[in-house]
C-alpha cells in the first residue's frame, strides 16, 4: 500500500478570495513505513501573504520572491502523489487549494480526488475522540508524540508529525508491514521509529502493576492445576 501524507501552507484561509499555496510538504509511506521519499517546495504565490497567515507559519513575501510558481512544479507534484492514498488533516482545506492551483495551470488536469483516494485525519480524530480538541498539537499531546520542535506551522514539519499521528491512531488496523518484512531489504535498514524523528514515549509498569500481574499469573496457575507458562523463566 502506498500513501502520501500531505500538508500545505497558504497566503490566507479562503481559496475563494484568491489566496494561494506557498508551501507543499509530502511524506511517502509504503506498507505504513516511511520510504525516505519526500516532496517539498516553497512557491511564489504572486500575491502578498496575509498578516494572520504569516503569524502562523512565519513565511514572508520577500522569502517567496525567487521561488517557483505552482505551474513550474505541478507535473512533479502530480507524479509524486499519483495513485497514492492521500492523508491530510482537514483535507478539504489542502485539497481545495490544490484543486484551485491545478485549475489555474490547466483545467484538464482535473482534481486530486480523481487521481487518489483522500483520507481526512481530522474527521478520523473527531470520530475517535468526540468532543475533544483534535488539532495537530492536541493530537500529538494525546498520543504521546513529541512536537516541541514545532514552533511555527510548516508543511514538511507538519506532514512528518501528521504521519506519526495517523500511524498512532491506526495502530490496531491494516496490515502488519509483512510485505516489507518479506522483501530483500535488510531488516536493520527499515525505518521503524517515529516518522518525525521524535523519541517515542516509553511507559514502564509500576511496582504495584507488576505485583498485580504476578498475582494474576498465580491465580491462573492455581485454577489450571498446572504450571503457568507465562511464569516460566525465559530460555537462555
């Protein structure tokens, strides 16, 4: 299974008022593991960035002056996402802006939804955590994902974090990466840690929890009338 985790930054919030994309960040996942392939580009939006938007992502007009227009990178972007399941947080926002950019380049290019299935992690989070805050920062905190390096929004940074959030929310679903395990790639070369590079939170059992676990094993042993295999020492 091929998936692309996607995020954008824009000049403002309303595509209907002519706001444009200024950054695209994409992370490729193969069988739920990062492949190492990314797509990242800053874009000249040919208009000014709203003050409110600049306060969120910190990207100003001067920085974008020498960057390519969307039309110059459209073919590479479409080649990267073609056929993949696209994963985005509040997908209607990102996809709406990207569809508008594609229409400006060439209406015949169609819409992203015509090329790829789109999964909205915001909708997924609302179903999983009803009545709670489900923005990216809140989800990182709830799921134990370290996002301390996220001082401002950024498309590539947020795509990495979103990949971790998506994998954490779907940890009990889908395949187990067996296609990757069965490949000729050495096991040590396969990335298995957090996609964003942040350390995983390790939760160890307390002394009380360990004692309760031992009492449970002893109860199983008594009721079964034989030795409990989980109490047996590990083979050396």
